[in-house]
C-alpha cells in the first residue's frame, strides 16, 4: 500500500462524499467557515485599525486582511480534519465502512485532506472578497496569486490536524491541539502585528509555526509590495516539507491504530 | 479455478500486543456456500472477518481470499467482497439513495451507473419507499437492511456479515434470511456470524464454532448436533429422584438441573421412577454451542 497519496478517483470519491454531506449541513458550515473569520476581520479592522495608523509601512487594514486570510484557512482546515474527521472515524465509524471497499487508507486520508483544503479555500476567498470590497487589498492580482499558495498551506494545516486525530482517544484531546497549535498560530504568526516585536525566543517559536511562513508570502502579495522570491521559495519549501512529514506520521499512526 | 476455495486460512494468527485473539486456525469457505462462524463475544470472529477484509493485519499463518494472500489483495479483488459490519456505519446526514451512490463511488462506479442500480438494491431489501429519507429517520431494522443493500453494491461475490440481524424484530429477520438465501442461490458466498442459533441452523451449510481464538469443532448443523448432544435433551431438576443411576448417560450439570443427551429418550425415561418430573425436547444447535463454549457469561 503506497503511502504517497495521489488524487486517484478513489481519493476524489472520498472528497466528493464530504461535499454531498456538506451540502446538507451548509448553513452551519458557512457560519463557522465564512461568518466567523469575517467577524474577526471587522472587530480588528474597525477596533484596532482606529488606534494603529501604519504598521510595517502599510495601513492596518492592509496588514490585517492577509493575516485573516491565512488564519481563516488554517482554522477551517484544522477544524475539518480534527473534530470533523474524528467524528467520521470514531463516532460514525465511517472510515471502517470506507476501508471495507477498494479505497485504501492513504486515499481515504488524502480525500479528507483535500476536502479540508477546499473548505479552507472557501473561508480564504470570502475574506479576500470582503477585504477587497473594504479596501484592504491594494493588489487584487497579488491576492489572487496568493490563493494557490493558501491552498498548498491548507493541505498542510489539514495534515497537522490529521496527526492530532490519529492520536486522539476522545474529543477532549483536541483542546490540546487548539490551545497549543491553533491558538499560538493565531497570536504569534503575525496576523495582527509584526512578529519582530516579540522577544527572540518567541520569534523562533513563531518561525517554527507554518502559518508564519504563509503570511510572510501572502502579505506582500496582497499589499502589492515586492516579494523576495528566494525567501518565498524557502517559506514554501518549509511548508511542504512539514506537510509531507505530517501526512506520513498521520498515515502510519492511523494504520497502526486501525489495522494492528 | 472453481475449485479454489473463496477463503482459505492456515495457522491464521492475530496478536494484539501480548494477547492472542486468533490462535492459528485452519478453515475454508467454498464457493456459493454459507458458512457460519459462531462463538461467544470475544471469541475472535470479528477479528477473523477483519483480517479477511484486509482491515486487520495478519500476525501469523496464511490467509487467502479468492486464492490470493490478503497481503497482496488488489483493488479488483477487494471490489468483489461486500462487508456488513457489526455497527451500522452509514452516513447519517444524507438520504438512503445518496448513501448507496456515495458508497458506489468507493468501488469506482460512476454515480450515474450506481443511480440506476439503487432501485433494484433497495427493492431487494424492501426499502424502495425510503429512497429519499435520511438515514436518521430510519428504524434500526431499516438501517440494518440498508447496510446489507450497501454491501451488495459492488456486485460482490463474497459477502461477509457480522451479526446481520442482532436486535431486529422477527419480521426483519425473516426478510433478511430469505434474501440471504437468495444471494446464495445466485452463487454468492456468505460468511456469517450470529448469536441466534436458529438463524445459523437455517442459513448455514457448515458451522465453525470458535472460542478464545481456537476452532472447537466444525460441521453441518446436524453433524454438530449428532456429535455433541445426540438427538434429545432430557432435563431433570435437582435433587435427582432416588434410585436413579445416571452413570451410563452423557450428562451435563448446569447447576440447578442436569441435562442428559440421548439418542433414544425412551432408554432414560424407562429408568426414571414413576413420580420423577423431567422435561424432554429435541436437541438443537444452542445445546451444542453452550456445551462447547461453556455456560459462563462473557462480559469481558
């Protein structure tokens, strides 16, 4: 059984299943993935934006919109492969049913990841649209170019969530994941202010977090300021390496847990 | 090729850490037969079924399905097996029809092709009126029937059924029995576990009794009855009537009574004092099961 996932028709069958279920529960899903990040955006855009003139040489709204794009994608993908996947795996026994068919475990997991990334894009695109209408995106082209990068990073966010799911014995476990993984990215990855304001130790932690690297690429793009391509390549490589490692760990742990 | 058994296990072993759940069992399942795997909770039945499905790795021994070791099972072969697991692991939020269409895609079937087969599958399990109901609205028996219909979507040749009728009302059980026999008549192979001995007796061509990961005996229901509990059971409550010598009969002490297993009930009854109170009935598979696996409760 190959670990490396390829988007086979079987992977797409798993992703399609999530879509069919999502259509039924669309309103609650839109609240979490669209309304939630927009509330944050309004709160910080209006609230903090009033006190902060310029940050990093740009208006605060211009600064915070790409941060919220990254955060909303990260949150949506993380939520989907933790609470969502765990419910399917553990509560609904849906994974058992799926694996009793020709679908392999890596296809099942990658199908989950692809769907989580698709939901992340829904969140990210909503924030981009609202941010642009609000005047927080000077370069719409840049923001559009950043979307595929958000997608790649979201595949990563989904994989980190799957690692948590592969370790979880119950829903309580995810409180660790959200407290020590999701929240640190929310506060330390540079959504609301530049991370060089932190002490060096905190900065090191911030650069270990994948969302910091995503924001470092997409903020210049949507602000319309030049992006250092060398650095961007480095940020992207780090993100991809972490993603692959997370997927392999999640695959191995899940395999051991379900099949041994 | 037709002689190759659908399932063949030799020395099949499954260990969970130190614990050996299946201890080197040998068995075969021939084509177009219904084989029953009977045993108390924790005997190793579900583990064996999961190994056959490739859902559980084999710790030792050999296990082939359609003549191919499970470790090398291909997608094509996997698509020829249908699984009815113990839990109703359906998609609760979508409709009955959508459940089948979604599942069909896992077999590589295009949604349009599956959509054409949905009415036929639902009719087979008498669920055609429920096509557009969500699974949450179904009764327990309907959910079970839907799990069985779902297992047939890949045009399965082997259907593995883990307690298909547990908790169902008699009407639903009778329907499921009828349809399972129909599947067998179509040439499908069935491997079944159940705690209902009447069900096993009715459906199974051969029964494998398993406990603590070991096979205790196997044979047709009638063979097992003849071998272990003769043909008749005479139950005498304690204390035994005075003057009754029971040494020459095959007996089992069950606490407040003694069961005698005899071929000809007259032999024993003739020995009993006139006033003795006893109960006489035909021996059945339940007697075999309890005799082989003991009468202790198996809650953990």
